[in-house]
């Protein structure tokens, strides 16, 4: 099904999928609204759609559009209000030996091999298993003017990659993968902390984290970063909880 909606930047065409199994909540059905895949969207439209709850996956911009469920809630961190609690300070200290570099979004064999190990050991029950180079390129190595990779090294060894987009209002954390045998470093958390610091350095007010899904354990980490802003009824609302 398709429809057209007038945005302030341009008129766009949106498509809706049929119902399919939800990847977040068991025994629920979901459907997805996505931007015309033939449209090469530019940054202003990407920013505007992000403000209304869309997310990028590879070449596509999408958001959940389920008939009887609104559990997927867009979340972002207002970085200048971020509370760097003791747990986060411990993780930063544990990774003080890490060197970071920012590189264009593209396929690198070293990155893909790390991604392959990560999927095999951490997500063998997911829809990205088994990892393929073509799937990796389509999902995480789309080369656009707003996309880049933050690469993390320990003594010259690549240990994590954070795929990130630079929007007008902030950074969008698209996906992070890391060395699965280094669990004690909490590299996923460290990647988010690093993106928060990068937002501050570049004077960007928000880090977008994608969807928080109450009831989905693997998404609970997104409200560990306080305060959190959630997009509820079309308005970004600041949610604070005990830290």
C-alpha cells in the first residue's frame, strides 16, 4: 500500500508492508512504513523524518506502523544534560587505552570479519545470521554524505565499530558491533558514551538511539542514559528516572 504525504521540504511517497512477525515482542504482528526506496533522500528530509520517528536501515528510512500496538518509541539523549553516572565512568576508565578513528562508511575486510564474529557469537538466532559480505554492505556500509564509521582499537587491534549518521540536530547511532570475547569492557556502552562526547565536541544537541520497546529486554539499555527524551504523541518529552 502506498500514499503520499506533504513535508515541508518536498512531497514524498511512503509504502506500508503487510503484517509480519514482530522482531521485538513475541507473538505480536508488526508492519512498517518506509520511504520510497527509489528516492535518494538528502539530509534535510532525513532530519525531518527523524523528528517524526523514522530510522535509517541501510538505504531505507522506516518507522513501525502497527495497527494495534505503539510499543516502539523513538528515543534520544539530550547530551548536554546527560548524567555520567559511576557505572559509565568505570566503563570509560576501563577503556582508556582505546584509540578511536573516524572513517567514511565503506566496506573494509577487517570490519566485516569483526562483524561476522559478532553475529556468529552474539546473534546466531537473529535474522542477520549467517553474516554475508553483501548483507553487511547493504546494511552498514552505505556510503552517504552523512554516514561514517567510528572504529575503536586496542594496541592496533580493531575491537569495535559504531556505524553513525550526522544529522542536523545530532548524531544517530545506527548500529554497533564489537569483539564478542571482550565482554568485560562493555564496548557497546563505551561506543554510546563516545558518541555522546562526539556530539558535545561538534555542538550537536542529541544522540538518537532508535526505538525503545517496553517489555523487550534487549532494548532496555536505551533508557539507562539519563535523561532520555521519548517521542510520544508527536512530541519529544523528557523522561527522568532514578540513576
